[in-house]
């Protein structure tokens, strides 16, 4: 992942509503949800949700697919994983520090 892509993705989730949308869709998995269901579950006005979905999709964190008359949104796990890898690639100067296992990034003897 390039730095500009990381900045765009981090900027997209640097909002409480967009972060809530992304986290919900990550928990739902690859099947995703239609916009109307997202709006109901998160109690976000449809017009505001549309703005947030556009920003998250533009950043690459969400993908959309048609389903009849609805649009289904789901998290882009490949983009999420690329962002996590970008953020942790130089962690602990390349030493194994347990990132991803719930352990803190600190060296122990």
C-alpha cells in the first residue's frame, strides 16, 4: 500500500459514523448489508449515510455490488489487511513482538 492510499483510508475512518459503519460491516463479513439496513442499525439518516458510504467506498475500504434494486455494501478485507500491514511493517524494528496476537509492541528479554 502506498502512503497516499493509507492516508485516504485513515481519513475515511477518522469520523465516528464512518468508523461505526466500517466496524459493523467488518463484523457482518463478506455478505455485507444494504444501505437501508445500515441506516436502521446505526440510526443514521439515509442522506448522511449516503455521504459516509461514498467516502468509505472512495477510500477503498468498502465495496459495493448491485442486488436487484438495492446496493449491498461490504468491507474490503484486502484493503483493510493492506492498511494494517502498512501500519505495522516496521513495528519493533522488524523483531517479532506479537502484533496481531493481542500483545503489545514492546521488546522483552
